[in-house]
C-alpha cells in the first residue's frame, strides 16, 4: 500500500493525471488505454483494440472518461450498480476500451491513432462523421466495428445512458 501511495504522489508531483478509482468498472473487463506523448499531446492508440475486435469478431465500445469528471463518475457508478443486468449484453458483442484522461486534456491536445495514422480530435471526429466534432465532452462513447467504422451517432455528456433500457438500446444500435 505504501508503494502505491508513493507512486500516486510521485505521478501527481510530476504533473501526470492520476485516476485513482476512476475507470470503467472491472466487471465489464475493460481494456485500459493510457495516452502516449503526455503532456504535449495525449494520443490514444486504438490499433491493438481494433485488431483484437477483428480477431474476436466483436465491436468496440470506446469510452473516453476523465479522472476528475463528476459526470464520468456518475456514469461509471450507474454501470457498477447495474453490472448484473448489463455485463452480459456488453460481453456478447463488445470489447470495452477505456481511454484514461483528465479534464485538462482539451481537444487540441487529444489525438487518436489507428495504424500509422494519427489524427487530432477534430480531424478524427470528421473522419468518422461524428456530429460532435466541435466540442469535446466528457464522458464520450463511440461504437465501432472491427475496422473503425462508426456504428451509430452517439449522444455525449451528462444525462446520457441513465437507465438500463437506454443503455441496452445503445448496445443494440437502436437510435
């Protein structure tokens, strides 16, 4: 325990975002992805997750949360409370990818990598046809097939996915 506390304090002193207890619930078996290039840029490489999704013939549920985001904590708490109802639906069709960030990561610092292509947030959103391109909101969710093709336009931010039926509609790709 002392070592964990020392590592958290050291990371905080170095200006690194610390996400203690802030993440997609473990019951969903998320794949955490830490940003590379910090602090100048926060680049999330989706390539390994996409390769795994292709291999397992699953979709990706990509979650961008922030360690200091109250709305992210609210959504994560909802997922935790309803894990018994939701985990089987997630597990059937999705690999959960948990992109770890903080509110200090603004759109101009956020990048997504797929293969050898790295795109800034706005460019990435345009490339996938996402209508939310002008505004970075925490939390954000994207649903992709194994080739990074978006499966539906997603809502974002507070008030999103607050009931089990709403979450199931999203997982079933019902608009």
